[in-house]
C-alpha cells in the first residue's frame, strides 16, 4: 500500500466507464468494509454519481447533493482532491461544473484555498482511493490526471504517472483485500 496519503494535497480522477447504478468513488481508510456501501457508516467518504443529485456521503450522512442536475453518465469522470494534512475532500463532475458548483455542489467550495471541503477527520489516515459497484459488471478507469485538477495541486501519485509504480485500489464486495494495479487502469468489479 505505497500510495496511501497522510499529508499533503493531491488530485486524482476516476472515470465511471460502465457502472450499473450504485457505483461509488470514495476516499477510505485501510479498514473500510469491502462488503458495505462507502460513506454510510464505515471510515470513508463517497460520491454516488448515479443517485439522484449526485450524492456525497460522509459519516452516514448526505453531505451535499443537487437534485437539479443529471446523474453521472457512463464514461464521465469524477475528480477528487484530498487534503490529507487538513482532513478534507472535494468531489467534482462535469454536471457540477456546468451548474457553476464546481466542487461538492457548492458555489464557494475550492480545494485550492481549502474552503468547503468534506471533513474526513473521522477517517484514520492514510487515505486510499476506493471504487465499488455492488452489482456485477461495474468498470472504472483510474486516471493519473484530470482537466479539472486545480493548478498547483499535484496528482495523487506523480511517480505512478511517470514510472509505472502501483496505486492501491480497494475493491468492494469481496473479502480478498486491496490489490495493486498500475495506472491508468481499467478493472471490473464482479
């Protein structure tokens, strides 16, 4: 697990290539349950793009949503910024950007200056990227960069982007634990 983050601010993007309806992209601790729903009680914060309003769950509560925007379509990308030092997270999608609420469905949230982040202080660092789909056939693509990553915030693991080192991806609905995969990568959740 070489890419867990305990300090610093990082950006990563995950494309929901083919998600069946309840897929989530999350930031989690290494102790997050692999059989539950991220953000709904375990040590994680999760973005559910196929739920009405593109819901962000934190500590078993809907932190933010916008019922006036469409659900995330297959092939669209969720951009995530994690400030591990200050225990904050931001999520962004093309629909949020089009609505003028670029981060966390907020007009004022901004990971560059640290405003409007979702508190992840209840999650024990280091923080890891998690993608899960409880239904068979979900496919995600982890991207080293995103056009929506704020200027000056480095990618989650710049070594991965240039040197082929692994990133830890926690897969849901199984009990085998984390696996290491090179980036960028597509993987199926069954």
